[in-house]
């Protein structure tokens, strides 16, 4: 069927920013002119009431204004308007206006003038009812069969039906099982009210039932029996719709059958008056409103239906007869008769677009132009295809997680750090141990390339650094506008920071045509503070505990040219030595060799070297880049100072343990304190005074303990913050030394830094130790695994225990040591997808959830794998002989045997078989039994059981245990003669399948 546009006959735009809904439109001869022509009455949620008498559009722009008869601003929002006989002493039509807390009835009258524009209309209030409950909607009709005038029924938001007979209130009833209000309509044929409840069912209530039901001054519980006179309110009939009803309608045409129409979210229903369904039409769109308007043939009804695709559809029962396009989504539909045209379709949108239209078509004079038939240029098509394929390859090759920013930024942030210190200093702490604490000014310029609203600038620095102001509210800026803010940064603690960089974040809203409020956006930039902010030049120290040597491939450079701001105040005039004294008291000395290309950094504390060595490496890069040296390289040849690093780890861990202990003690003392308070309160409330039995003394002592523990916990928290900053400094230093040691690329260095520093701050729920252990374990299982087989089998490990505070740091230290060893042996750090790894064929059977082991660790690992309790029932009680025990102790004493046992692979049985051939035949049998076992005694017995059962299954299954044992021995001996390698390998696989998966941290 062709789709045509609705022909515009008259239209008007009602106000700006006003909202309209389903009940805001009604049509009728509201001014009682007697001509039979309708007027359009529109009310808005903003309280504006307008009355129109439309006519055909003219060429003049004032046509809509000429059609407007009246416009009144009411005090309250208008929910619904209706036209009817609402005054008892008059047969004229009046206008009923429903407000949230008021019902008003007006009379509209017009006075003819002497000139063309002299007609005057006025609206007079006849009566009003103040409502005790917030109204939702209303309906009217001849309730109870009374003729000559209309009564009103209002449904409140809490489910009460309030009945009004003209200017008097009749009664009110609560609907049973009410939750949310729905549409309400009156059926005069059966004198009943129809509504759709929140239970998604259609309910019908007789007016007579409502009148004689229990008076509902307040909501009654349906389970409580009625104590006063009257009957409990029950519906006459119900029908389960199963979906939300949007609107109800009861047409009263002469030729139409007695029908009730219900429009729901996905269906159109038609019922008889007794609740039996006549037909149902499933809709393929989302409807917005509908209106049954006439009956062409007996037994059928024509109706208009609007949907959210701007369509107006005409149905005859369930058959679609016409479809027309509207310029908006209609929320209300009416049919009106006007002097120039009858049967006009009146539609209203939610934003106030009022349209009077009729069905019809406009001829289209558009003709499709002829397309020139040209032959395809295959060379050009092929070149374009290659270009597109190149783009696809480049897009699929990149694995960036974050989207790339546009070439032109909407906001440009420039941060400039002053080259000189502030005078006077803005620091909160003016001096530390006699050394003045300086501050430096940072100037931030924000330049906008678009319209910016609700802008806010935030500054973030690493503790113990602080700024004078960390938040700025920026004024709205237009295109090309800029603003400048300034703040000072300084040291606010007695320990050096782990990083001298800061972050500047600007959050703003950029309005668009579709979103005037603005799209929220965030822009960030970084700035670096000078080293002179946290340290001053000093005299070099000769005897220190920690020493680090950095090698270069270029001739030695005088330190005075690298650090000119420190060399001017330094006491060493030779130029090959420079000392930095931090404001916290630590001193770092840098010595340059005159003959070799080495630089030594030394200090009494390990983590304090970090800021100086970082600054030294960065300034070396800038210095040789200015000289045009392209092959400048720097390296670190000495052993990694892991033991010094582990001291910082242990100190941080001990403070975390202390914080947990303080928390537990505080909880215990708080429980004790509240218990004593309850007992004292009971004693004080007792009418007969009783002795306190030293409860007051105990309360004072407990209070003192709580306060002391709180102060100790707070002091421990401050120490923990300092320890974490020092741990971050030590970790940064270790990462830098490892990158210099192995020549890591910037990407590999970033991966290593993210692994060893997964957190920027500690929390009681998640700390650095468990996070770092999980990250290092993941690297050891994936990119740093010993073989592709281990890497593939690690993918099958599913799930891991919840991260928590470990018992000690032994495991973490061991994993970090293994990480350094594997990187030192050529391990490659990468974040490539594990799905691209080729899985060997022999590993495919192992790569199943719960069927793999973690990778083996280095020799000397004291941790042993334990079997689950289910596996212990397979272990026999037979113990090995004394000679076998001696052989086992010898193997455990040798480190090579330990490595072979931890490997748990298929090579162990072969080596032991060759070794046992040199012994006597008796020892050979016992040792071969030993060789088919796993590293632990229980695992060995388990594998023996499984290997015997696997060999017996190959022959024949038997129900008797003795025969099975004999067959196991025979199969075992046959396997020993042909070589024990195959049996032991199968048994090891079986034991792996029986084992529970170890912890995720076991690498």
C-alpha cells in the first residue's frame, strides 16, 4: 500500500517549552454558538489554556492568531480538559479543567463586536472542587442512568475514585489491589467504569457496586475483614492483557456494535460489554494514541491510530485502509467539524504542534533522471580495492585499547613551570631540619577550540607533594577564548616523593545541535616539577651503603654542565662529583669517572637514589640529543640489588600487618566498650539502685584503650603512606635498572612497570603485595613461561582465589626473583593475545579446565603440591622398603633430583630406569616402582594405582579385586620390559587430572 502525507489544512505552534499529553486536547462547541461547529480546547502542563476556531490557511502569517479565540494562564498545571453538561441548572456545555489538586468548571461565552476583530471571548468560573488527593485523570457521563446532565469521576494517584455530581461531592472508593493508575473510561451502556490496573488486566466496576461498597476514607487492607456496613469492592469482570494499556475508548455510534477498545503497547483489543473479546490485532509498531470515530457498515468500527514512526493509520476493525505521514508523533487524536470542512483530523504533539489535516495526495512532479550507462574502469576499481584492503589491514593490526584522539583537539592545555623558586615560599612547612622548603609556580593556559560550559580544572600531584589550590571553576568560553590559572607546588612531608610529575584534568561540556545541554568531555595533560623543589646541593659523601654504577658509550661529561643549577652552589669545584641533599635529610652523591665512561650514584638509603638517577638519565638523553649523537646508549652491568629492594617490601608489609592488627584490636575494644555501656545503662535505669561493681572504672579503662589504639592506628597509617611512597620509589628504581640491564624497549618497560606497580595507592581491601604477586605470576605463566607448552596449558586455568593480605612475603620475593632471572635469560615482555599462540598437539588433551598444572619453579622451592582429600582414598597402606626410603632421601638431598621431581614431566622415569639398570635385580624392581611415582609419596601411590588400572582396562574388565591385581602385575611387568617411559607418562597425566588446581600464584 502506498504511503501518503496528511494534507495540512490548519496548524499552529503552541508556546515554547510547553508539554502536552493525552488528556490535554478536546473538541466541542464550548461557547454554545448553536452553529454545530466545533472549537478546539488545548491545555498544557504549564497552565496555559487556549481555545481555537480554525479555518483554512491563508497567505498571511497571522492566520493562526486569528483562529485563536481565547488564551488564559491558569495557576496550576492542566492534566485534562473535557466539554460536557456539568452544571445542573443549565443545558449548556461547560468546560471542565482538571488540575493536580483542583477541579474547575468554566463557562465560555463570546460577544460579537462592531468591527472585524471585535469578537470578545471570556471564561467565567462556575464552581470548583479542591481535591484532597493528587489527581491523575478523569471521565464523565450519566452515572446511574441520570439524564440531562453529566457527572464527573476523578482517579487519584493512590487509586481512589472520587465522584462529583455537578457542584457537590458524592463519594469516594479505593480500587482493590491498586499500585499505579491507568486509563479510565465510562461505559453508559452498562453503567460501569473500565480501567487498566497495574496488574496488566482490564477491570470493569458497576456504578451500583461502587455506590454501595464500603466508604473509603482511607485505604483498606484487602486481607482485613470489613467492620462497618457495606460490601467489599470487587470488579464485575476482568481480563488479563499481559501488557500495559495506553488508552481506552467506548464508541457510541448508532451502527456500531457494543464494543470496548483497548490500545496496549503491542496489540489492539476489542471487547464486548460483558468482557468477551471480539478480536485482537497485533501491531508491528509502537503506538502512541487512537480514536474510534465512525461506523461505515453495521457491526464494524473505523478508528484512527498514531504511532511513534510519525504515521497516522486508518483501520476498519483489523483491516488497514489508509496510511498517512505526519510531521510529528501524535499524543492525542480528535475529529472535528468546522465551517469550511467537516471530519477534520486534529492531532497534537508533545511539544505543542497542533495540526488539522485531512486525507489526500499531492501529485509528484519528480522524474528519475536517466543514468548514463558507462563501462566500469576495472583498473580504477582494483586500485580502490587495494587501498581499502590496506586500510583494513592497518586497522586490524593495531591492538590499541583506547580510541585514538582526533587530529584537532577541542581544547589545548599548556602547563608552564617557572624556572625559579617562589619568593616568598608558599609552602605550609617553612623549614625541615633547618633547610627552607621552597615552592614553584605552575601557570596553566586553557585555550578552547569550541564552546565550553561548566568547565572545571583539577590538579593532582603525588604525595607528599601539595599545591596551594587543586580545583578551579572556569568561566564559559567560546571559540578561540583562553584563560590562565596559577598555583604553587611544594613539599608537604618529611620524605621525598616517588614522582615529580603532576596531572591537570579539565572537565567540560560541549553543546551540540541535538544536545544543547552539552556532551561531557575530559582533557588531561601532565607537567614535571624541578628536582630543586625537593633537594639542595651539598658536599659529596664518601662512605655510603648503596652504590649504583651506570655505563655509557660516550666520553665522560662534566656534571656541572648536566646540573648547572646545582653545580653553582656545590662545594666540589672539580666537576666530577655532585651531592644532592633531600629536604628529608637523605643525601645522594653522583661521581663521574675521569678516565672511564661510568657514573656512580651512592646513598645511605636505597629508594632515595631513584629521583636522582631518573633525572641523570633524562638529562643525559637531552644533552647528547642536542649534540647530535644518535647512537647514545646507557647500561647497567652490576647485579640487581634485589635484597635492598626486598627491605622496602618487608617494611611496607609489616606496617600493613600492624594496621590489620590495630583494626582487629579496635573492633574488640569497641565491642567491649558497648557491652559495658549497656550494663551501666541497665543499672542506671533500675528503680532499685545496685552497686556498679567497678563497671565505671572498667569503662574508663576501655575508653583509654580505645583512644590509645586509635592514635596508634592513625600513626601507623601515616607511616604506611610513607612506606608505600618509598616502596614506589624503590620499584621505579628497580624497573629502571632492569631496563638499563637488558636494554628493554619503552613498551616493555611500561609492561614491567605496570606489573610491579599495579596500584597507585594502598587500600585495606586490596594492597600492593597481592596485586603485584598476581601480575608477576601472570607474566611468568604467559610471555615469560619456559616453553610454549607451559604457556598453552596455562590458558586452561580458570578462576583464581580472591586476592587478600598474604601471610608473608616469601612467595612474592621468589616470584620477583624468577621474573628478573627469566628477563635476564632473554625473556620477552609482550601483551600479544594468547589466542594467537600455537598449541602443540600433545598439549591439547591437557588444555582443559582443571586438567593442567602451573609451570614449575626454580630449584630450591620449598613449597610442595598437596593432593586433595578425594585422592587420599586411592592410596594404599603399603609402605616402601627401607632401601627404597634411603634411595629417596638421597635423591631429595641432591638439587638435580629436586629439579627433576618438580618438573613432573615424562623424562624423570626414563632417567631413573637407566640409573637402576646398574643395580642388582632386586633393587631394580623396587627402584622401578619408585620411578613410576610422583614427587610426593601420596602422588606416587596414586599414579601406581592409576597405571595398574589403565593397563588392566586395556585387557579386560573384571569384577573381582584379586584377578584385577594379578592382571595389574602382569601388565606392569610387561610395561617394564618394553620400557617404563610410556606407563609413567600416562600415570603422570592421570594424576594431573586427579589433582585440584593449585593457587593462581603458584608459578
